[in-house]
C-alpha cells in the first residue's frame, strides 16, 4: 500500500534526513517537503497526504498553528509534531491543536517507524522520553491529554454544541443560536456522548463538560471559534 507524507521543517539537513529515513523504512512512500507551515496548507488545498510531520518553530506559520488549521480544514489528515521541547505544556498544546503524535527530534530516527505504524492503526503516539512513568508532571496531566484526544474526534459543529452546553444553554437555546432544529441539537448531543463514551441519558454530557470545562475552554481557544 502506498503512503503519502508531507514534512515541514526549516532546517534542510534535518528535513532531508527525515525524508531519507521514511523512504528507507517504508515501501511505496512518497515524501513532499517544505520549510514552513504556510506552504503546507497551500499544498493541502489540492493534495491529501496520509501523514504530515510538522516542526514547531518555523517561519510564516509555526507548527502548532499549522496543526490547528489542518485539524479544522482537513480533519482526515493525521499530524505528528516534531520538536526539541520535552516539557508537558508543549505536549499538551500539540494535542490540543489536533496532533495525533509527538516526536522528540533527538530520538526521531529510533521511534519513527513505531510512530508511523501507530498512526496507521488509528492510535496516537507520544515520544518515549516524554511518557516516562517516572515523570510525575506528565502522569498528573495524562487525563487531560486523553480528553484532548477525545475532543479531537468531534466535528466543528459538535465542538460548538459542546461549548454551549458548558455554558448551560438548553437544547432549544442552542438550536436558536445555531439556526438549527431542536432535533438536530439532540442528534449532535447524542453523537458527542458516543464519541466521549458517555451515557446520553441523565445529563451525563452536562456533568462531563462541567468537570472538564477548563479543557473544553482551552480547545475552544485553540480553534478560535
């Protein structure tokens, strides 16, 4: 099976090295590379790769902003963030921006194949250095990372409905705000519950969103509704 991959990194040596590793590790892979996020978004207007690797620090449009745009405009495309940063806050930002994976540049060559295979199987991937169980700060934030991944499965409209639910609007009020029927809002709520693994009855969605309001608000800010 052929695979199309896009790389964006403003360091040509790292970019060419990553391209070589991908072409050496997988058969029938076509790699296109750029040095900035803006060019990636332009490329995606007429091309649909299976996977996009984004450096965080790039000119014109950084990796996190590019990732958020891809998640919004091309949700079917998987994104892996490449970074020198190992701090938890940066990892959280990556997943809140819609990334499916996060690789540390120091160890990219060792984990590249494992990461790509995980993404192909519909899983997320976090660099081994960061998921070290001895790192207490990551353990404390693992629930938020999981919630961020669940939120990434929601459509733009579903996220808007979820945000309005968090503000305690009724289904009728949400319907009026979104110019849809109450039945449509109920269908959205039902789909959201299914994606979040919630029972659609007994106000479970409202309870969940109030318990995780800070995460929902952060996702809302990332996608700039």
